[in-house]
C-alpha cells in the first residue's frame, strides 16, 4: 500500500461481527430491553473473565468512576491522588463528590503513575491527609498493584483501579504470579469502559469489579436511583410485591440489555482481539527499534493489553499533521489533566509535573485495533519512516 488508503486509519475502532448483530437482534426481539437477564449474564461473564467475584454493569466508564467514589464515601474536603496522564474522568469522579484531586508525576519509562512520587506526596503530609488513590492502567500497561496496595495500606488509603485500557492485562507480582487488571484482589474497586475504541465495545457502557459483596450491593443500589427492592434490604417488609424503597440519593446509571448482549458477544472473542493487539504492537516495536528520532513507550512489557500504541517524537505536531495528509488519524493521549482550564482554576500550573508534561510534548498514538491489517500497519510504519528518516525510506 504505497498510496494513502481511500479510507481513514484511526488510532482505534470497534469490530462488529455478524454474531454481534445477531445477539443484539435476539435481544431486541425478547421481552426485556433493559433491567433484564442480559445485564446479569454480561456481569457474570465479565467477572469470570477478569477473575473478580462481582461485576456491576453501568452506563459508561465515567458513571462507573462516579459510583465508585460514592460507594467509598468520598466527601467534600477529602483528598484523593491520581495521575495527570489519563482521561479527565479519572479525576473528575472525585470532584463530583466534592473531594479534592491531587496529582503525582508519572514514570517517564512507562507513562504510569510513579508510586515513588506518590510516596513522597504522602510523606509530605500527616497520615490521614489523603483518603484514596486512583492509579490508571495507562495504554493497557498494568500498574504494579501489589506495590500500590502496600503503599495504600501503609497510609490508610482505598484504591480504585482505573482499568479502562486493560481488560485482559496483567502484571507479574513478587511471587511470579500473574495478577489480572480488575481482579479485585488488590483494589477495593476497579472500573472498565466499553467505548467503541476499547477492547470490548457496547457503544457506551462500563463495568465495576470488586471482591466485596457489600460494595457490589451498594453499587447496584446507587446505579438505580438509590432504590432497594430486595426484601432482605428493605426497612419495611410488610408491604406487597410492588414495594420498593429509595434509601439514598442514587442515579440512573443503568445499562440496557441491548448493550449487554453486544458486550457478551464481544467478550466471547476478547482473547482473540487481545492477541492481535499484542502481535501488532510487537510488529511496531520491531519496526521502530532502530529508527532514529522515535522512542517507544514501555516496549515489550509482559501483560500489556495495548489499548494504545504510543511513540515519542520531538516533532510530534509535525508528524501528527503529516500522517493526516496520509489518511492516518493518529491521536494524542492525553493533555495532562492538571493543564485543563478547570483544574488550573483550582491552582494547578504548568511545571507542576515535569515528567507528565515532557511525555505530553512527545506522545502520539498510532493505529492499533484488531482489524488493522498487516498491509495497513506496514503503510503506517512506512509513513512514520518517511517523515523521520526520509533518506532511508
């Protein structure tokens, strides 16, 4: 493929099969479009996939984060630490509850929240000053949750693992064990997104996983207006079968059976898609290993789920624009959250997190999705080479 394709190559895209369409059509013809059996089915299958005891399906990943913050009791004035290199929702969920967001810098080699920087932040304040920690499995690379858990336990923090980029991803712990993202073993709660560019697409959708049965029950109540219907949870049990109670202020963060049918169908081939992502990433690694002017974020890491494939270049803006002339829609992930005008109004400034800002100045996400063909990937590689090393192209 020497000339630009007649179609764009985005950084990510959904893969919808005939089986996916059939699953949705079957649900459309069923008795339930929402609050029916497909929701429970998707929850159970997803919990099994990541190795957690409980999964709670919700309307999107942002809703999942908000409900987690609510369930863990974030209150006005409480302080929670997260990374500046993430989608804004990882921080916004704390603000929704009136809490204060604090950031720690990233590890420049991985793009992940630097737990040593988190420790420095914690040690600079009295114990109890911070309440929680929200690490992000950025680009699909798993945070060392064993180290994060030890740090959280030392300073009395809860953990929400933002695993939106990493279903099927894992890290290897100090005992040589693979610990899967969102398994519930090391974080109170974990969240996932099913946006079309993610590994599993439902259009919009999210999931919360946990090993805590009480938290799972609370989350299910919060996603449905704070309403309790189960007789074992009702304050007054002498009413008829119609009876329900709104026990707290909740939200309508439900997901439909239609979307969950699609999610279950997608989940059935999740490992296939993950294997393809890893194969594509390995091909990029090999192509760029000796190319001057390009760095690779965390190449060859075991357990990487590769939601994104990120290269680091000095002339990022120029490469971004050049690729667009070639019908390659690369993207930047992310503008640091502390540089967003909303957070700057709260006091954060340029220079606060130098590693995050240096990363942002150079990062570019190249096309990576299971239906990207070898020929299309070769074209992307050739275009990057043409820009960075024109004499060798």
